[in-house]
């Protein structure tokens, strides 16, 4: 798997996390959606760390 695929896989995982949180009643998590969609690979890594994914 190349780095672009890994980046997009991480992006999908983060978005799934946000949607699950919003569905469970933490609607404020949707505020992170746009940030995740626009994030560079390095920014995604930082977001993943903040979500405890990496």
C-alpha cells in the first residue's frame, strides 16, 4: 500500500470515528469533519494521535 492509500485510509478511519461520536450524542465532534477532510498527511497523523488512534 502506498502512502497516498495509507493517508486516505487514515482519513476514513478518523471520519468514521467522528461520525460514530456524533451519532452517540457527541454532536460537537462533527466540527472536526472539515478539518479532517482538508488535513495534510502530517496533520492527519497529529489528529490520529489526539483521537488515540495512533
